[in-house]
C-alpha cells in the first residue's frame, strides 16, 4: 500500500524488515513469517474468520502434488501471498498461496546415495525468510540462500567442516528448519545414531560468512576448537565425561537437529540438544558422568554464540532422549508473579517449565506415562532414576516407555493464549533396550548405538506383536501449564500424528497418521471437521490470508522414522501409501482430490526355497543395515519398497546389483559393498525370502478390508 510522503508504516514491512515484522507478527496475521509463526514458537494465529461455528463447512481450496513420495515434515512460510514450502529431498517450492500455482521451484540436487547417512528419512522441516531471501538446509549439509522473488541462488555454503566427519567415522545430515535472528541464519544437523559431535553454526544472512559455531559436547582431547563453545566445554562439560570411552571416536552426539529458537525478550538463542553417540552410556563414557550438554537446553548469545546457561533434562542419556523438541516461550503467572518461561515437552516424557532468562527450573511433571524415572527432584529438576532403566549399567534388558521415539517427537505443539493450554501431539511407542553383545563395535553405513539390534526388533509371534500393539498410542494432550496437568485428551488411533496449529477461532488443526486432517474445538477437543487426505500426515498445519481470505494449509506425506523402522507395525495407524502434496482449505473452496487408485505394496508370491543355514545371519545383517529404512523384520510400512515383494529378491545378481553395486542410488538406495561382503548380502536376500514366505498369506488376508490396508498385521500369524 502507498503511504503519504513522510508517513511511518504502522508495522515493519515483512519483505524488507523481517526481524521487526516477526517480532510484531500480530500486526501481520496474514503472514506466517517464521517456523513457529512467531519467535515464541506457539503456533497460534489470531485469525478467526474460520472458527468453531463455520469450520464444519471447510472445503479443499487447492492442492499441489509434490515430486517426492516420502515423509513431508515441512512448515511452509507465507510472505505477502507467496508460500515457501520445503519438501523431502530438501527441495523448495514457491506457490501462490491463494491458488497453489507453482511460481518457481529449486532443487539442490541432493545426491541419492546419502539417504542412509541420516537416521530418519530424507525429510526437511522448513525454511527461513529474511529481507527478500529464503534459506534452507539440505540433507547433504548445505545451507542455501535464494532470492525469494525469482528462486535464483544467492549463496550456498557447506555447513559441515571436513574434520567434523573424522574420516568416515561420523555422519552429518541436515533436515531441521533453519532459523534467523538478528541477521544470522542458524543451522544444526543430525547424525547421533551413527556417530556425530553436534554443533550449531550461525551465518551472515547477506553474505553466507560463518559468524560463530557452538559445539554441544566436548572436544575429545579437551582442546579448544576455536569456537564459541570453547570455554563452556572446557570448564563445565569435559569433566562430565570419561576421558576414554567410545565417545572420543564416535563424537558423543548432542546433535541439534530440530529446535533452535531466538527469544527477543531474553535476547537469547536456545539450542535443543540431542542424544548421546553411541546411545550406550557404558560404552560411550564408561558409565561415568552426566555427559553435558546431552539432553539439555543451552542458551547462547545471538551475536557471538557465547554460552549463557544450560539445563540438562536427561543426564546419562542412554535412551535416545533428545531435548531437541520444540522450545516454546510464554508468559505465565507463577505464585502470583508473571514469569517469562520456556515450556518444553522433550522425548523423556516430562513437561518442564524453566525461567527463560536464567534457565532456572520452575517445575516439571510427566505429560505421558513413563517408567524410567521415579520423578523429578522438585528443587533441581534432576530425574530420580528407576535403577531398572539403567540397562547399560545393570546389564539387563529394559522395555522403556517412552522409547527412543519419545513421548513427543518433532511434531510441533501449539499454545492458545485464549485457553491457556499447550496442545502436545503426545504418543507412546515402547522400545526394548539391550547392550550390544561383546562390547561396542561400530559398523560403517549403519546405526551405531552400542545396542543389540536383534533385540531392538520384535519377534514374529502373535503374543509379542499383540502386546506391543496394545502399547502403541497417540493423543492430543491439552496440557495446563498453570497446574501441570492434562485438562483433557483426544485419543488417536496410534502414534506419529502431525503437529498442531491453534487459532483465534478457538480451533486446533491436526493431520493424523491415518490420513485424516481434523479441526477440533480448542476448549474441549470436540471433533468439528475432518477430511480424507489419502496419505498419512506428520507435518504441522499453518494458517494465513491471501487476497483477503483465510486458508489453512498442511503438507501431506507419510514417513519419518516411525514407519521406516517399525515397518509393518506402523501400519496399524491406518495408512500404507504415500501420496505427497500440499493441501489448502478455505470456507468456499471447491477443489477435489482425484480418486485414490494406489493400494500400496501388494503381496507377490515369493520364491518357495531359501537357505535356512544363512537366514539367522541374514536377520542380524538386515536389522543392522536395512531395518531402519525398510522396516523391522523386513516388513515395510508403505513409504519405501517392501522388500518382501520386490522383484530384486528373485535373483542373486539382481539383488547384488541393487544392494552391492548401487543400481538404485538415484532413488536413495546407497551401495553397501564397502560395508557388507557378498555372502552377507546374499544372507540378507535369503532372510527376506524367508520373511516373504512366512508372511505372504497373512498379508493377502490382511488386505481383505475395503481400503486394502492391513489393519491388523498379526492376522494369520500361527504361534
Ligand atoms: O540423533 C540425531 O542426530 C537425530 C536426528 C534426527 C533427524 O535428523 O531427523 C532424528 C533423531 N535423532 C531422532 O532421535 C528421532 O527420533 C527422529 C525422528 C525424525 C523424523 O524426522 O522422523 N528425525 C529424528
Ligand atoms: Ca537421535
């Protein structure tokens, strides 16, 4: 809009003064300028044209089919009518937010053979916008700046220094949303399941020059890295690690793969720090020390990366209990006084309230059932361990709840200032933890947890599977931070549902693992609207206005670690195919999805013979190298090919071409001849044929419902 000469705009222009515009986001409710909409990461939009009284009439306004049928976890941004959505394989699409028409696309050509360098699908959670440029990370570790109008490359840097990888010992991938504060692009990475030493880097948004870097775990020789973290690591962190132990090679972990939050009120950047590498605390650190800053929130200064405070939620991590989950700030009355606090629901199952400026622990209560701690010390917030849960120290198996996927994972929670409730996409997915037999041994190109990967899988018996399935749960937990109690919950069919959006229309929006997109009443959870999106949804919705009209949009696309690793059991959530798209809703939409014609991976009768002498070794190799993507015990969940029905298992040469020689690297299947011998690859093939025979009839039977979805994967298992 044109202003009379000399007039001052009522709000900062989003395209030329993005920092101020984000701080005053409520002056721009039509936009969604940063990952959590505002720097508070509350994912609350004041827009209310769509509200409880009319949401029942919500209609599909447009859809845009994506060119990657894998997990979609992105939060699109909307800046003055343009939507910037990142997708799987680190691609960027700029769409007209009113029509879904593609304005431009950018493909950074991430190489396919790196999919197995990250734990959890080649996802991307989103971009950042700053003064006319959009920024995002790529799975192979680049940070890319594009001109937001044209999609032309402005600059690109490799955020992973060569020496961080220590030869091939460690692995780094980037899938988290980048953030921007005070002209600096902040980016982390993942890799702790393989071997990694976590760090966050800050780049100048204009030039791409590195401003500072903060490592989250010590240098293995306690030497300076010439990084912002040097003093905190050398004076505080190093002494909480054993000077020997596998961390000195594997890196110790602590990857910041999701949450990096700037808080303008405290003028601090909060880093959510991940799990230990390897997971096994005994092998990692000789069973000694708290291992700072694993499982912590660390606060640093935005200009320099200088350490300010930390709070460790999970000392002695051995459960993959990352603290990377979304860090939200809000103002809360505590003992009659208004406090600016961080509220946090990390994987470990406790809901923490911390003073944002100092990190002081104010309170903490479990938001889901958990069995690893007897509670928190109410003064310090330190967990009081259940000795049975310390499996690396006591040498026993541990059936942990939460398991490695946490009571809450990357799916974003939301807060409504109108209800005062935090809405957590909570879940329960147990995990069986047991030490790796014979001490720690690292395998290149595979997860290196220091755990028994055979035990991490489930036996194929009806008892084991039925019991485990009973423990799979998912909810919206409407959490009252004032009382530290759930006000109410919405029960879902299973875990791994999408993030949540709260709006001024007293609504919550959430996509579910079963492929439905829902609107709920934010005051009581009543289900007010649902739409069949034809694929599981794991991403969080956003809302915005374009040409004066309110839209709600979400990326659709089943994937991420839950279906990858749990395989067949993840199908109990109700969907088995991935059809990835962006969908947008409005009150007067009239778009219609084409009828669904894909039924997922249908069983094909396998070869009848296999060599039982090698199938046990094949199981071990499969669980070590293949299961994390193709599913526990060789049962797929509908995203990547289900190997039991693959043509490639029918011939030794064909299988070797794919697994050994990399015939499908362009599609994300790396070659494994550097880590597996030909007879090991053949053992894997024999094992898959065995599993195909064992499960063929049951899969045929399981598809006899109208959607062709195996609702009960135990159907037909004979004890
Ligand atoms: O330790 C790590 O470095 C790391 C990285 C990532 C990632 O980069 O996505 C995940 C995890 N851990 C993790 O523990 C986890 O549960 C997880 C789920 C997902 C996902 O996108 O589905 N990523 C990750
Ligand atoms: Ca992890």
